[in-house]
């Protein structure tokens, strides 16, 4: 007689056999979070005038920007206008120092150009050397292969 299941004690419900269960089978997220005070609850939002708040913020921002512009303008004023008691003496020293600065900058530019030209020349000579070496190696290897093949025949 063949084996038959489901007739014995507790064999109808297979889940009753095991007392273990997965944590994924447990109920989760069963409680809702509610807004606290200061998190824009309904009571706080109903009495607010958003347009008025926005207008006030825009006005204060505009005032702040104009104050910043004024402070920058005061900082950028030349020294002569700030100190009227001692006038600023603008002599020819400025023009000579400008000429000295210009000559120094031109000398520095010429030095940089020379260095770059030398670097380019080194790079070109290195490339030519590598190309010649590669050509020689290829030529020698072709010759040795043909010589070896001729000797083998």
C-alpha cells in the first residue's frame, strides 16, 4: 500500500509543525508619525499670511543688498578722497616703476619662451631618437629572420 499524507494528527496544516517564523512576516510600520509644534501643523499654517511674510523677506533682502553695495563703494574709494588733510603726492616715480615692471615682465616672458623652445627641441630629438631606434630594431629583426629562414632551408 502506498504512503498517504494528511491523515495523521497535525498533518493537514504544515505551518503548525514549525514554531519558527521570519522577521519579514511580522507586522511593521504600524504607527504614524505626527507633526510636532514648529513643523507647520494645521493650526500654525491656518493663521499665517504667506504673502505678507514673503514681502517682508524681500524688503529686508533688498535693504541688505543696498547696504553691502554701499560698504563696497566706500571701501573702493581712493585714498585721496578719504584723507583731504594730506593730499596724495603723485610724482613721476609711478611711471618709472611702471616701466621697470614692464621691462621685468618682458624679460620673464622671454625667459619662459626660451625654456619652452628648449623643451620642444628636447622632445623632438627624443622622438627622432626613438623612431630611429625602432627602425633599426625592425630592420635588424627582419634581417635575422630572413637569415634564419635561409639557413634552415
